[in-house]
C-alpha cells in the first residue's frame, strides 16, 4: 500500500511540474545555439571561432576550443534532434545528480524529487538556456564520489577542458592528497588543450593568450543573475570595474577557508559535503557565476539537511529549495544596470543565493561541533596518515595518495 501511495505522489508531482514548468520556460535554448555555433565554425573556418556571433545577437562563443570540438556532433544534426538529445541528456544528468546526493532513494521518491527539482530556478534556467551545467555537475560527482572506478579524475579534466570552472576541484584533489586522481585530471585537461591546438591553432592561441581573462565577453557583471562575490560587490558599491582589492581579499579568504573545510570533510568521509563546498568556492570566487551555475544548490542543500533533524529539517528543506524555486534574485529591478541603485532590501533579495549559501556553511559548521578541532588535527597530523577520533585511529581516504 505504501508503495502505491509513493507512486501516486510521484505522479502528482510530475503532473504539477509539467503544468508549471512551461509557464516558467524562457530563453529558447540560446546557449545551445551558441554551442552549435562553435561546432559549426570549426567545420567551416577554425580561425573565426571567437569572431563569429550568433545570428541576430551579440553573443560570441566563449568556451575553450575543446568545447567547440565536443559540440561538433550537435552542430551536424538538425536543430530539433539537437534539442531533444540535449534536453534528455540534461534531465538524465539531473537524475544522476540526485542518485549521488541520495543513493538510497526509492524509485518513486527519486521520480518525485527529480520532477520537483525541475522547478528550481537554476535547473529551469539550465534547461531554458540549453546550458551544460547539469551534465558537468553529474560528471564531476561521478568522478569524485565514485572512489573505486579506474582512471578517476580523467572526467574532471575533460569537464575543465569544456568549461574552466571545474578547475576548482583540482584544489580539492590537491589538498586531500589524492595524487593519482589529480594526475589523471591534469592529464585529461592538458589533453583537451592539445586537442584544441591541433584542431584550431589560431583560435586556441587567441583564447589562451587573450580571451581567457576577458570577462566582458560573457555579459554585464552587475546583472542580478551574477551571484558571486564580484557581482555582489559591484551591485553594492556601484563600481562597474569590479570588486577590486576587496573582491581579491574575499576570494582569497574563501579559497583558504573553503579548502580547509573541504579537506576536513573529505577526511571525515563526508565526500558529498566536501565536493559541494568546493563547488561553492568556485561559485563565490568566479568573476561571474550566473544563476544557472547554481545547480550545485541541490547537493549543498542535501548536505545541509543531513545535519538537521525532525521538524527543523523539514522547515529548512522547504526554505532552502523554496528559495531556489521562487528565485527572489529576480524581484528587485534588473537589467540595464538598474542593480546599481538597489536599496538595502533589494540587496538582500537580489543576493539571496549567495547569502543562503553562506548561512548553509555556518549551519554545517555549527552542527558539526568537532569540525574545527578535527580540521586542526588534520593539519597537524594528516601527513602521518592517521588521526585519533572517538578513541580509535582512522586512516583517511587518500592519505597515501590514492586515486
């Protein structure tokens, strides 16, 4: 009887999502069109990869040359076929993400949470833009959390070759002394760079020497969708040139504190939390973290709920996922740099993702009272591969450079 009730619940959630999602759908997969533009340009004129624009828009191809190589198959098929394959791949990736977040979830409940999470703003924006975020998230979770698969790290390197943001996870591998996985990831990334030079030498030279540091090609930094330290400081100060030294200081503190927390969590075998915090480092410290990059709110939210209990867990779960569903970042005035004139209340709403993530980190740390002591122990004794915990001695994963 309980199984039947769960499947009925799953059906209700799916029907509700199918009704609501079309009302919220936007953007007409414009980023998928840009991806296809990169693939098409490689087939026509490799040197023009970063000079072409999507027809009727100022949008250029902004990814590494290897990404254009990956997109060639999608450029070679008709648009409807590309849309169907890409969207199905995105939804399948969402299923994989939830599988890694809640591996013991029954099929009916998995269907419910997947259908319900389609309404989360980062997910629906990823679907609407035709973005690659969920695919990369699933690939990274598989590569980092499945510690037994051979050549672990290769997929992370390939993901970084498609979109540079996964490079932040190299820091996790380094600070947890997973040397074999780090070697694989580095080899994978270098391979993507070499493939880019082999296929499009002029475009690769242009990208790696000039365009890699040009943030003006990816949109207005003050835009409400930019939920990073840099975007926050630009909106707060009204300075379009960026956060400057304050941003650099915040980024440095975030990297150092975040990697310490990642290291400590990993050695406590809380791998999902470590990976989620590492993703948050990238989101906060990147010059631009659009709202659709925040699909990492799913694993981070799961980790947050795992440290809570009873009614508090239910309440926080509703607040966390409800926040990312209603997306208050879009409530204040936005577009055309109107974000530069936000009131205090608008700042709170318009930076809601960033603020919620910081609160989540605080809750995670506060609810693990031995976390600071454990972290200090690892810094003091981690090199010897052991630490005393609960009266016993535990050998950490990766302590001897395992992959």
